[in-house]
C-alpha cells in the first residue's frame, strides 16, 4: 500500500508502555501510518498532519500534571475538524465517563482491557465502512 493510501492514526496516551503496545499491535495487524503522542497538547499541535482517526486516552496527566485531559483534547480536535473520528480509551469502566465522552462527540469509548485492541479494530472497521458509504452516497447524489 502506498503512503498516500495508508490510514493515518494518531495514538495519544501518557502511558509510554501502553502507547508502544498499541503502536506495535496496529502495525502487526494492518499497514497504518502511525504518529504517537504522550500529551494532548502534542496531538493538537500536529493536527495539520491530517489524521484519519485519533485514539485518545481519557486521562493524560501522567507525564505532566497540568496537561490537557482527554476531554479537552477531544474538544480541540473536534474544533479543528469535526469530521476526524476520535475513539476514547480509558481504564475507567464507568458509564458516566463513557457518556461524557459521547456527549463531546467521541466516535466510541473503549475500556483498556484484554479485549481493547479487538474492540478498537472493530470500531475502526465500522468508521471506515460508514465513511465509504457516505462517499458513495455523495457520488450518487451528485449525479441525480
């Protein structure tokens, strides 16, 4: 697959080990272009690199206590471009946290667990299936 055709993922997590694990998992299972960031600030500063999807940790204060949290980062990504899908990732298995993320326009909320990577893969497939259908519908509507 050419560089132009690769799906660009931004992975954002303050846990360096988990971030590396995610990167390795994605690179082993598909041909992604991946950029990793330890803070929301770094993610936001690089949005001009046009990610196709952002996978974002809910808490981001492990590196720097005053760092933006995941919700603040999510809001900034959506302000930059509301069409960028953002999948929130957290060890918080609480419905109110998931609802909060969805109210801020996250595409999905995934709990960090043994099955998190499988869930992320399914969510990505769904996102790109919907994007493909939207593109096909737009093409069809333009010809009517």
